């Protein structure tokens, strides 16, 4: 049975809050990240000097809401080129986490045992996603039926031809319903001495 994914839970992202200037003390805002097509509840965030207070409601079995207030501490780590990066301290395990995910309470991904949706796909799906991303990067559409986008001006022909060949392999593997053959990766270092 596949694991639940982070997409199934409400997400509180402290680094997104910091980028948008909402992590200043005495700020008060709705903190749940927007998930397309999903908005179960509102989580009010009251920012203090070294922690946030989360306020939200839980629907109980008797169909009444129980109001909950939870204190979640956070810390900052220095960045290499100046500045600082905020992290939640998970209420479940005290580890640093950029995001907390919520059910009845908010904990890190490890505490909930969650996976990312990309970890749940097979080889064929992963190959299709990579081919679509490559096509979009080169200015085409994500459709594997359309012709491959033209070669970018400064790309070597050998590299471009290799990508077209990989794209064709993914297309025909998708048509046959089997994973494409693995691509040989060139070693980037010197050969090892034996």
C-alpha cells in the first residue's frame, strides 16, 4: 500500500513566510499554504520573537469544533553568503523542519511518515515527466506527440541528438507500456586506479 503524501495534508512553510516578510514579531496571518482544489481549514499564526502560536479548529465526532492553540518554536541558521534561514522545531521530534504538515496537530514529514508524490511513481512515469520537463525547458509543449523543439543556439549537436534519441525512446516505451531502457551516464571524473 502506498504511503500518504505531503499533498494530503495542510502545509505550514516557514521559509515561504520569511521570503514574504510575514515572520516579523507581532504579525498575525492565515498560515496554510494554498493547495489547489483543497482548503479544509484556516490556521491563524501569531508570530512572536522565537516561536509562533498556531490557532485552528478540529472537527470532533459530535460535529462540533474544538479550538486549539499550539506553540511551535523556531530557530535561525546562518547562510553562507549572509542572512539567516528559519526552521521550525518539530513539536513531535524536535528536529529542524522547513515545513510542518497538519492533521489534528502539526508535525514534520518524518513524524507523519509522509512521502513526496514524486517518490510514488514508477520508472515509466518518471521518464515521461523528465521528457516533458525537457521539452518545456527548450520552449516546446509538454506533449510527447508534438515534434521535439528546435536546438537551442549554443547547444552542441551531439548533446541535442542524444536528447532527441532519449525522447523518442520514452515515446515508444510509453506507446508499448514498458519502461524505456536506461541511458548511459558518462563519468565526470578521472578513472579510478585499481
